[in-house]
């Protein structure tokens, strides 16, 4: 049966949002924005290499003035709750909920009308807190997209409690990054991105942020792993750290011992909502590229190659004469795409993209997405037992195109799904038992029919209208037949977490 890991359960239960749901207050720390004139430079530009035997105090004193708290307020139209939202809460916790959640544990407090009529809807303010850091003396601030998502008001809070209104300059949900802008009449201290590609497993790192709304909190640890895919999106490439990261650290910087930002803290693995020593940061190699585009354009224009790809198994590598099962196997080339114009063909194995090796299939979509449009790229492919070099001019794509190319498998366009055949690598990636068969949903277009019916990445399609399916080709052929018969719906047997259920899905929106 399909075994779901505790990691995937934890991430999806908690979500990847680390923004604290309460603002407990901000600790007063030595730096004041009023002192910014004397610190209006890249604060770590002259910082010598830190001797870790002496601790990190000197580094923290230098970089902390550029780290800020992010306070977000959302105005929501809400009807008074009539029933308990938290179950049976002991009386001793009544005061706790009033102080930290601004409400009774038995639901939002109601306005009692004096005319005997039912309570009326009222305005509710919901406040959250996260972290950020200044990257420019003029007032550009980096944070996570999920920290400011749906915000009506955003404030940047300095160490001494000074609050400055912020406006959203740009955001990118796919990489979970956002750029804020504040306006002050003095120059601000700022930090700069370093090269995360030079960071190695075992290197010391320092995280500074606003966990649980406490502000100005510093933790340290080491890089535990690189290139982590936590299935939050197709561009996952996280740095894993064991420095304590908690709710509210989201958007804060991850420093190396030179005071350079090599990551943006974004997610945690947690069965209980607190830190268990496994945190994830967006590498600066990705963040700096995205932030540069947000600074210049306010949006991110992703590169578009125009291929459908799948993993290279050992059996495929052996059959094509490759020594290692590396690269991305092209299953289809999109018509009138950069790949088509460059001569890339179905059956090619893409081994290199510019100077970057494609070790795993998922390496390619990240590299393509972060390539600026109209860039000339050299692609190395394996074809007919030989290396072939092709020149590609990358174009830009829009959201509608993302689900149709540069993903990891053939697609079912009707339902907005990307599908993968269950091979050895897929079994390892999704932790599937040897006896599990069917077709794995490897990505879901959030605007597609499948998403609206609750289909998720990791679901296994077992049957379509009582017919077993074992490959993406099977799925697409059955759906094509159903479409030709002009049927209104299709019946899917879906397995999730070891449990099977039938789902009726419409054939058109």
C-alpha cells in the first residue's frame, strides 16, 4: 500500500507557513533606525572571517541591524461564531487565549445587540508576524511570500520597536519570496546575498528572525543537507539546516560566517509545530535571481524551454548506452517552442544546461525557470550513443504555460495533471511499496479541474472508468476516448495514504 512519510504529513498539516499567528510584542534591542546614518552601508562588507571558537557575537552585532520583523494585518469580514472553535478548553487557559489570540477560547467575542436581534457581522483584524532583511540602503526588504500573502497592511518593525509602513513591490509564490519597500528619510544598514553554491554540508550558519513574535532572536547550527525537495513546488532546492527555526522565522536571513545571506528561512519539518532541528532555507543562488527581477520588474519572468521530461532509470540508461542514470529524458517537444527550434527531439537525454550538470530530472525545470528570456543557452544531449551540443534561445512563459512544459512527466491536459510512471526512482521519491501500481500525479495545476476536485501531488490513479491504468499514456488514451464519446464525467479510482476512493471528475470546467 502507499505509505505516506511523516515528513509529508507534517509539512502539509502545518503548511509551509511559519508566520506567527500572534504578535507577542517586539524586544527592544540596541539598534535604532535613528542611528542609521552612521550605519548606512553594507554592514558586513568589512567583516573578517569569524573564529567560531570565540562564538558569533561579533558577527551578530554587525548584521542584526539589517534584520527586521514583519507585521501583517488582514481585515476580514466575519460573522460571529456561535459554537466553540477550540473544543473544551480548561478554565486556566482562558486568560492565555485572551492575551495571545485576542479572543475567548470558545470562539470570537460577539457584539451583543441591544434590540434583541441576532448579532450582525463585524470587522475582524487578524495580525501575523514574520521576519525580513534589508538589502538596500534606500529601503528594500526581502521576506517570504507566505508572510505577506493576503495582507491589507504591512509594517516593518526595527529592533527598537519603531514601525514603518511598507508596500509590496513584488512577490513570487512559486519560490515563496516577496520584496517590500519602505520610505524613510535616512539611509539604512543592509546586508548582501552571498554565494550559496559555495556552502557545503557541515558549514556553520546563523539564523536571525522573529520566532513566535519575540523579535531579534539568533540561533546557530550547520548545513545538514543541500538540494532538498520538500514537494512544495517544482522549483524546490532547499538548504536544510539544524539551527532552530520556528514560526515567525519565515523570511529571515540565513548567514554564513562572513555575514553574507546564503538563504532565506522558509519552512520547517515539525510533527508538533515547533523546531525539531530540521529547517529549510531558499538558497541565495535562487533568491538573488528572483529578487533582482522583482526589483526591476515587480514580477518574475520565467524561462521556457518547451519539453516534457521524465527521470532516467538505470534500465533506460543501460539501454541507451549511458554509464550513469543521470539527466532528463525528453518524452515530448512542444510545437513552436525554443526546444523545437533548436532541434531537441523526443528520446534525447538532456545532460547539461549551460555549465550545469543535470544529475536528477528535477534539476532542469529549476534551471530553465531561472533563465532570463532571450538568453542563449547551450544544451548537451545524449542521442544515438553520442553527445550532441545544441544552441537554444530561451523564451519567456506565463502561468498558463507552466503546466504544459518543463515538468517531470507526460501531462493530462484535460484534468490539469502531470503524471509519472511508477519506476524505481518514483518509488523512492514518493516512498511507495513494491506492490503499488498505477500512475502517480506528480504535479497539479492549481487552476485545473483536477485541483478543484481535490486531486493532489502524490495521489495514485489506479483505474479510469473501471479500467486499470499503468502509465501516463494509458491515462491520456482513456481520457481521449472519453472526450470523443462526449461524456460529461470520468470516474477515477484514487489511492492516497494507503486508502482508495472513487472520485467523479467533470471532463470540462
